[in-house]
């Protein structure tokens, strides 16, 4: 259960398994879509942006903007919605002290060299989430939501349930308590969270995203292709 929270911008959450407050650091297309989706579901969110004193166009007016470090320090769950590679590495180095002990959700995919497909990645190379975990040894890193587009996030809570088939969102993470927290937040957004094993499985989630991008390209780039995992 989350303890009552008096940190800036975070109201006390009554939902037992949910983080009292989530910080989304990075407010591009995916980050902004996540903020809007969370608001529609009544979840407590903060926006972590570098120029926090200037309102970012994609950040809803109801969301408090803070510097990335302050947003991360005030949250129980921190979502890093920044591009992979050097931007993610620099952000990890900057936030390492405040992320100690927290749950961090990483949702990027390999950089896209063309407009329709991510860069190929060998099956044995580490995922972005695994590389991030090496840089943040005191942080519980999870991989999820990399198989979901900004357009799909925009449909959450805004399309009648009869017209919307909830995509499955695999969650890869080593720590059981972090898995419960991330799965609860993913479910609260409106997806079906599916535990996908340890963080090493994050590399397979990046391969799954590549496949979904290919299927979407063949389908006319709708941005709405996802996966649905059937279980007994």
C-alpha cells in the first residue's frame, strides 16, 4: 500500500496497488500521450521537462511541470519517455541520485533509421532497459509500453469499450514488487498488463515492437496495431 503523500503536485492516492504519483520525464509524442491517458483515468501524474517554467505544448494544463530531477524525486514510479541511446544515457546519469530505490519504467525502442521501421537488433544484444539498469544499479528498472503507439494511447478512455479491444502490454522486470506496481499502473491506463518475466526479456519486447511496426506499415500505418495475448 502506498503511504499518504504530501510531495509537491501529488495528491494522496486511494488505490491500493497504484503508485501515489507517477512522473513522466520527457514530453514528446509518447510522453504527452501518456500524461493525457493518465489524466483521463484519474491517475496522479507529474511532467518532468527541462524548461519547466515554460508550458510545453503537449502537456495538459492540469499537469504540474517540474524539472526532471524534482519530478522524479516526488514520484513513486518514474517513466522515462526519452529517445534511446545518448539521450537516455545522459538522463540516467543526471537523475541517478534521485532514482535510487525507485521503480523506473523504460519504454523506448531502437532508433528508427527509416520512417517505418526500427533499427534491426540482434537477438542476443542487451535491450535499452538492460543497459539502463546497469547505469542505475540502485534502481528497479522495468520495460513496458514500448509496443504501444502514441495514437493507441490517445484512444484510451476516449473510445467506447465496445469499439476498443484492449491491447496486451508485456511487462519485463526483475523485482516482484516493481512488477506489481507497473502492472497495476498499466492496467489503470486501460491496457491488459501481462507479466513477461525478468528484465532480460526486454530484448524480446523490442523485437516484438519491430514486428508490430512492420505489420502496421503493411496495414497502411494506422498506428493502432498492437498485440493481444491469450492465456488459459
